[in-house]
C-alpha cells in the first residue's frame, strides 16, 4: 500500500488516512503492509527535506527514541506546534518564549530493562512496541556516567533476575555516584543481599535498592537544589537533565518574581521549593511522604534558607482550598501527566496573584489553563523545555497572572 504522510501524531508516528506509520515525516510517500491500522515497516519512496541520518547506531532497533530521523529544527517546531495546538483546542493562545533543548548525552536518570540469559545478562531499552531488548552501549541520550554503569546493571541482572521476566532498572546519576533502584527481581534473601552488596562495591554504586528496600548505601546519593543538598528516596522523580532543570527553575523564578510567601504544589524532593527558599518562605506540598521527608531534611541541613514548611497531602483527593491559597503571593504547580483538575479549580477561586505552572502533558496543561482563564487569569507566556531529546515527550513552563494584588502583611 502506498500512502502520503499527512502529519505526526502526538506520539511521533506519522498519520496517513488514519493509518499510523513509525519514523516518517509529513509529506513523505511510503509503501508497506498495513496491519491493524499500522504500517510497521514502511519503505520511504519520497523523503522529506527534513529527514536526516540518525546520529545513534542503535536507533533502528531501540525504542528509546522516536524522532532521530528528523532534523533538530523540525523537532523543535513540531514540539512548539504540539503546545500551540493543545492551547488552541481550549480556545487559548499565548506568547511562546524561546525553547530550551537539552544537549545530547545529558540524561541523568532513566529506566532500563535487564534480562538474564543462559551465560550472562542483557541490559538496554525495549524495541518499539515489543519485549525485545536492545543493548545501547553507544546511547546518544544517556549521560556517559550512566553508560559507564551498564556493566554494573548487567551484573545485578545476572544475580537477581529470574529467567521468566525482565528487571526494571531505575538508574540516576547523583553527585556522589550512580543510584540504582531495581524492581521485578527474585525475593531478597540473604545470599542475594550479599551478592548485591558485592556488586555495588565492585562497581562503585552509591546506593542499591531492591523493590524499595535499600540493600547498601556506600555514599548517600546527593542531588543539589540551589544551595541545598538532598538525598532522594530510591527511584524518586527528578528532572531528566540538569540543563532542563535549570531552564525550568529559571522560568519559575521569572514567573513568580520575588514573593514573600510561595506555595509549591507537587513539590517532589524540592526542585523548586529549595532554590526559592533563598529569598521566600515556602509551603511545599507533596503526596509521597518519602520525597517530602527528603525535601525537609535538605532544608534543615542548609543554613541561610528562609522557612520551608512541608506537608504530605494527596492533592488529587484533598486539594488545598482557595481560602488557604489566598495567603500566598505566588504558587508553583508541577502535577503529573494527568494534570490537576481539582487543585486548579481551587486556584481559580483563590485568585493568587501569579502562578508558575509546569507540565509534561500539553493537553492536560491546556485544560487546566483554560479553567484558570475562565476564573479570571491571563496566560502571560509559555516556554517549551525539551529534556527528552529525540522523543515525542513535551514539557513546558508557563506564567499565569490574576491581576489581584498580593495579600498585605503586618
């Protein structure tokens, strides 16, 4: 079947007459067999001018990237368009700030898969829509410090994986070494515990956790947020690249200005709360108590910061109410992909003077932003932050203002 690609879908696949086609570009003519609404192995008949040679030798087999066949300029424009299209679907528009793109080889966290073989182990990323693993020793996305840890992940996989399934290896490059959190392995008995401790020592891992239980800590895996040094719990969420985190923090600072009191909702381990505490009192709310505790410990261990109060709270089930929110000069909100519909409704009623909104899902962001605009807010600007280079993943920062004045202080 011969088709002309019309556009890219939100997952980066081409779309032609309702058929999804991987690793193609708009305007390209392709041929191939169609199966269940997909053309899994297209042959390019006519290539688009934006098509380039993928920079990574693993690209064709690995499912970790989806857009290495497209020029950097095309990918940047497409991600900007994804955000603008999501906004337009909600009747919104906003000035677009210059886009930040993290450099190659800067991903400091990733989850790889590990499978035990008869004579060893294989670690890598799954092929697209498959359980086939592809080893990635020359990955162009991962930081070299994570690539260097692949032998350690193979040793852990050989020691602790069953032959029936793959391990999930969540690996983070901290300032003191590699932090590894493993899920899906054998039960942690005494011999396995000893073997894992030996592997951590032999490969210089900072910390190794097995199904959330810390097996060994050779050095606390430290991550700095501003002047604060934090030890996140195993497998905790962190921004994917230091460069992307810096761009997000810069956007947040520009959005909120110099508030006296700021609420940080979905605060994580303190990515924004702790740097903002250089000059503002912060109320940080996080649903995961281990991450909240890490944030609190980071604040208590850092002299010179303003007061940071923390609360463990499920903001989906118990959003902060509008009356409480009115006590703050600014709010930072960074929800998961689903957005924060209930919390946004309270923000819309509160009329906090300024909101710095972060999102990893343009569609849910646009929905929540429309709710705020309906409540009297103005969407001042949006900036795309591309931490997940060559993937369809889109993150953004935005500023919304209510026109209200900050609450007076005695």
